[in-house]
């Protein structure tokens, strides 16, 4: 990437050290956008996870799942010089997009993604700096590599800043 806005699609992640780069995950419904940033190494990454857990024989794309994708992003960042204890982590998304009377909670993928993300983050001894999750509206997130700032825009509203490092 050369100082560009780069889209992170479903089940994808990107990392960057270029301060000109902005990583974007568009239209997060029940999906989560998880951003990690090391302010000393000045490297960041964004992953767009879709489902809570990877099951044996399931899709080989580990970036698609919360329980395998978050550790994978952390490993890629540490391979490039990030230090886990310095990582600033922010996440957004996890909306419940299927709201209907009598619909089972098993369909609430957003809530299940959020719960799994909290478990994985705790297990990895990472600190969740900020989050904007849940609700019933989709979001778009941007991670600015220059300073680790992450912004969130809910459909039909203004972009909000989850803060810089």
C-alpha cells in the first residue's frame, strides 16, 4: 500500500507501517472490525471478522472467525515488530441485524461475535481501549496508521472518533 485508503473485506485483514495509509472496513453489520496499533513501532492492522468461531473442517480462512482471526492479526503485527503489551485495540460492529419477534438468540451473530472477541482479547492479555458494538445499525470503521486513530460511522449518522493513541 502506498499512502492509500485500503478496503478490508469480509474475512480479510491488512497491516501497515505507512503513516499515509487508512484501513477501512465498510458495512459492518453483525461482523466486527478489530483494529490494533503499536504506537512505538507505529504499525497497525485491521481485521473484518464475520463469525464467532472456527470449527474443525470449516472454512480454511482463519481471518473470517473471531477466535482465530484476532490471534492471527496479533501474530502478523508482532512478526513485523509490534509488542503485544503496547498494542492499543479498538473494535466496532456486532450489530443484531436480524430483529424479529420469536427469533432465537442463536441467530444473533453480532452478540456472539462480541462475546467471543472479549474472551479472545482477555485470553491474549490484550487491553481493549475502546469499543462501539451492538445495536441494530451497520457501521464503517477507519484505522489511521499515522496515529492509530479509529473512527466509526453508523449508517445515517456522522463519523465519530474512537480516539488516537
